[in-house]
């Protein structure tokens, strides 16, 4: 395939990013439910988990979750706009770039709050 193939268009990349971010967020849910279950088990189990979450690897994963959520949100709004609004291709591409930029900006804002 070449770069000019329709599958490598910006709209297709946005489609793939939206699907992959949704899949990654869905894969996170069992872990989230596990932590919620630890809160039910007792204070000691939850405290041990909360101490583990202070590691740099977990902080980076939290940053990744915020970026994934922002990306999925913005690209989901793009899908809604595609469905409901008549507009040109240039504006569609603007939503892709805005979605990625806002997701990264939100992630960096989160990271600054976590580190700072």
C-alpha cells in the first residue's frame, strides 16, 4: 500500500485511533473494577494498592488513560458531527488535529498536576 491509498487518509487514521482508544479504555475496566473491589475488601487492601499507584510506571499509565479518554472523546465528537452536520473535508481534518492536540494537552495538564 502506498501513502495515497484511501486507507491511509486522515479520516481513516482518525477512525482507527477512535476504535483503538475505545478498546484500550475497555481493557482498563477490569483493572478498575479490581481496585473498586479492593475498597470493599477493607482498608488495608486498598491502602496497599494506593501505595503501589505512586510508582512512576503507574503515573505514566494514568497519563496514558487521560490521553486515551481525551482522544476518544474528541474523535467521538467528530463522529457525531459527521453524522449530524453538513460540512466540508477541511473541517473534518481540523477535528482530527484538534482531537489529538486536546487529548495531549489534557494529558500533559494531568501529568503536570500529578508531578507538581
